[in-house]
C-alpha cells in the first residue's frame, strides 16, 4: 500500500506540468479589445449609445465582456436599456473558440468563434426553430472597433441581415493578461 501512495504522489507531482496551461496562450486576437469602450450605433432598435468592458477573469482563463446600451426614445417607443454579459472561453487545446452570451431580455446565445486578420466572428449554430446570430468585432485604426450584430431567419440560416452596428473608441486600456 505504501508503494501505491509513493507512486501516486510521484505521478501527481510530475504530471502537473502536463495539465498546466499558459493562460495567456490563445488570447492574442483579443488583446487589442481588452479595456473599456464607448460607442454609438444604430439599427432596428433605433439610435443608441453605450459602453462595454472586456477583462480577463479567473486568472486569465476566461474573458468577460459586460455591456450596457441606452436606446433613445422614438415617437413610437420609450427609451430602453440593454445590458449583457458574455464569457469567452477556451477549448481543451487552449484556444478561445466558444462564448456564451446572456442579456436582460432573457436571451442566451452559444457562439462558435472564428478569426481573420482584423475580425473576430461569433456565430451561433443553425437551428430550424430559431434565428441564427452573428456578432462581428472589426479592429479599426486609432483604437477603434466596429461591432456588427446580424440575424438570419431559420429558413435562410446563412443569409445574415444587419440588426445593429456601432463604432467604438477605447477609453481605458488594459495592457496585458494577468501573470
């Protein structure tokens, strides 16, 4: 029995580096977006202004995005406030390829994430009973970011139409992931 415990302790001590991950790995495409942003936009809900933050949490293992948008009143509807939280997380290989989104309108959206040089695409799965969503972050010059939210109807899941779009400027920097 003593040999079993010695072997177990030996295995745990030397196996630890196998399971340890560099928490900074994989976040390179998101580094530009870390911080606090303010923006204005328009779309089907109307004109709006708001802010969001993107911060590393849980010692850099996830990113947390929190947003708040005030949508101006129109002749037919009063002003409203939209709040949301999104968690971006990594797969077993340490790559951020998934996100989950929640808002004050009871929406929950699971996203798959893909990348190009200056864009990050978050796209929900196709479901014949629900609209499909795509959220695009596009890096602009001079600390700018364009955010576009699109929807596709269930009968045309790849025919995305713009719902809301806004330009954002970074107002507070977070320089790096935690060590």
